[in-house]
């Protein structure tokens, strides 16, 4: 608190605003409120955190008309996404024409639905009341276009649970049946108040159907391409195996041919050596010369 006061004094915040800020912190302190429950419960394991959130918030969430009879798993997801917001007296929670990005559940205190002048009060909402739930559902044919249709202002201090559109749709991704059920309930609420444009609803339905058909066609094309790719891959694998087998056979033939060529070359060398004449020795030459000499002598003898 002291640091807040020093900050406001340093920034020269007006006395009126400074008083409102101090009263806001006094209210939190008096009612033992904590704005960041995730920070407080951050040390707990997810299971215990979920059990505490269900114990604290589940009954509150079940009071929302569009969430009644929803799957227990979806409600468990949503209670973890609820965030507490505290509004000071006179604070506007939402204004007419604003884009709806959150829905609110009144936990404590009261809020009033007022006219554009801020004086005329159309309704007062107390603990357990809910507002803004339809604007975050993106319902086809909504005449308001997901914009706020009223001004809501806090009477005194009020504690409100807030659920953002992003958190809701993030949870609904895992629960398609619950999503369709929520959209149908929201549409019924809008029809009851005369806020559904039937022509626009039909146009959006046709657009959604054409989009769905396009998606189906794309999925079919993807399946066909995957089948062709699998066939081509199988053919490639088979061709590769056959090529490897043929290559192995060729390599073996080459090796056999090389061995045969080596053997033939050695045989040819042996045959060549056998065919070539051998050189006469000296002794044989001398014996031949002696024989000739004796023969000559016998011829000349008387």
C-alpha cells in the first residue's frame, strides 16, 4: 500500500483518484480478496488446483443458462479459466456498442443496467446473475454482431468472475458436441429476444455448408494424393531392390570374367614357353664336332 501511495504522489495523481485507489485496496483487504488466484495456488499440483477451483466456482458457473447440463469435463476446464475482477462504485463494466470479449458472473455486490445518460436504470443484477454470455459465442445471424447491447455499471463495490472469449473457445476445441449445444442454446436466447436475423442466418449457414464442402473436397484430394504417394513409394522401393539385385549379379559376373581371363592368360604363357626351341649346350656341340673329325679321318685313310 505504501508503495502505491508513493507512486501516486510521485506521478501527481489527483486526490479524488488517489482516494478511490486506496478505498479499492481497503476493500480487498477487508474482504480478504485475491485478484490473482493462479498466483496464490501456483504451488499446488494441477489436480489439487482443479479440485479447489471446482469447489469454489462450479456452482457459480452452473448458474449460467448456456452452461447448464454441459459436460463435467468442460465445466472443469472453464472453472480454471475464471478470473476475479473487482469494480469500484460507478465503474462501467461494459458499454453499449463495445465488442463482447468477456462474459461476467456476479459473485458479490450489485450492478445496474443503465441508459446512455447513466441515469435511467433498466435492471439491477445481484449475486449469481450473468451477463454478456451470448456475445462471446459468435452465433450466426446475431443482429448485434457480438456487440454489447446495454451499459452495465457497478453499484458500490462488486466482485465479478470473468470468462474471456478466447478461453471459452480454447476449451471448446476439445468438446465439439458441447460447442454445438452451446451455440444452439445461445441462438434460442437470441430468438426469444428477437435478435436473430433469419436471412443472415440462412446465408451464413449456406456459407458454412459451402466451406464444409470445400473442406471435404480438400480432404478427399489429400487422401487421393496420399494413396498415390504411397503407391509411388512402393514402386520406387521395389525398383530400387531390383536394381540392387541386378547390380550385384553384374558385379559377380565381372569378378568371374576377371578370374577366367587371369586363368586363360596363365595357360597361354605356359603354352608359349612350351612351343619356343631350347638353346644347344656346349657339350653337345663338341660331340658333334668330334664325330665329324673322326668321319673325315676315316675317309682319308689309305
